[in-house]
């Protein structure tokens, strides 16, 4: 059987150091992967003049599986978001953002276990109809939801719930106001829910969902929603477990998958050996689960959990005084 080749994009800012951490841990856990390193973001722009060079896109398509650090899209210079471009290019329609409490993080809650499933290619982030008037006084953007797209993501959420042993799926919407787009999403959610009688189904208006996530997060198990709402809710959920440094993300399509740290590139601490690599380590765990390497994924998760719980060589955001390399060494010792 051929070895799995993983496309690796180290990214910008702290990206290279946290990706190196994740790869060291994967190797220490016995993962026998080959890695193909390619550039994107500012690193690629400096080398090639392009944020997403053709060879990077070719590697992603060829290897099917990608592990990615944070990328920087220059602001206000006419560049399209790299992440949005990748999702469209490879039809990565499902964005899966799990959050789980880790003892020792000093987060506000200690029993969070929620997965947000976000539609990744339609809605307000589709880039359709973006117009600014000549005088700069009016701006428009179009949100587009299709029945096919809604059915695909909602079905994905229910199938994920079954695989993960989850009991409840909550469809989050704004159909009381956005009667066309959110209305269609909600209608399809009800139709799909009827096919899964063994899973509890709920529906909630997005503003109420935000409030309840803060007040009673235990009400949620799997959340499925549209692009913009999913972006906001998944970050809110990250805040429940200690911030984006504890939140991974997977972008999944039928022919490719990209696993990533969801936080930014933090250029202010780049090269200083200060970054918490947990987000991208957890993303690599998602990658292992996708590759049906659940035992290895669980070993790494247990090691990370023990490091954080014990406070052994943790980074400053976790209440410690150590850096990326010390944290990585602590995880590897436990493996």
C-alpha cells in the first residue's frame, strides 16, 4: 500500500513554527507520511508574485489531503481571501469546527463539546454581486443559497452526528427576516431532519443561538448553519474553550480536504518561539480521523490534554511561561 502524501503549507507569521510542531508530533506518534511542502500567502507572494501559485494548487489536487498553517491575505490591495479561494477551487463545501474543553486552559466553561458544521461556499461569502456605487455612498452584496448546497451540508451534519455518536443537530438560521435564503435553508433542514428520526433535531434563530451558547452551551451538540453565521458562531464557540488557539478547522469536499489552524498568523510573535501550536495539532488530529487513524488521533489528543492539564511547559496563553518547542517536547514525551 502506497504511503499517504500530505501537502503541507506552513503559512505566514507563526505558521512555520506551529506546523513544524504538528509534524514532529505526527512523526513521534508513528505516522508514516510523506510530506510535500508548498507555499501560499505572503511567503508565496514574495517568491513568485502570487498568493496561490499553480504548483501549490496542483499539489493540493494531487495529494487530496493538506495540512495548513495560517495565511495572510494583504488587506485593501485587491487580493481575494486565500481561504475563500481554496474552498471554491476545490469545492470544500463543509467547514467542520469542533471545540472541546481541556482542563487547565482557564476557560470560562469546563464541559464544552460542540461541533459547528458551516456551509463553506455559498451565502454571503460567495462573492456574488459585490458593487460599490461610483460616489462611494452605496454598497451591495448578494447572498445565494441553493437547495442542493443546503441539502448537502445539512446531510453532512447528520451523517457526522451518526459517526461521532452525537445525539442532536441544531439548524441555525434567520428565516424570520431573511425569508428567501434562510427560509430555504430552514425548509431543507426540516426535510433532511425527517430522514434521521434517531437524531434529535432542533432549529434556532441565530441571535437566540448566540445568547444560548453563552448562557446554556450544554444545549448544543452539533450546529449546522450557513456560511456567515457559521463563521461567527464557530468563533464564539472557540471563546467558550479558551480562544482560537484551542480551535481547529477542517474544510472537506468530495475530492479534497484541508485541515488548518483557524487563528491568524500573529506576525507580532513570529519567530519568537512563543506561539501555542494546539490549534494546528488538533487540526492534524482531525486529519488523522479523516484518514481513519482514530487510535493515533486519540493518543495525540490524550497527550495534549495531559500537558495542558498538568501545566507542563505550557505557553503563555495557557498560563505557562514556555514556548512552542518546549510545549511540543512535552507532548512528545507523553507519546
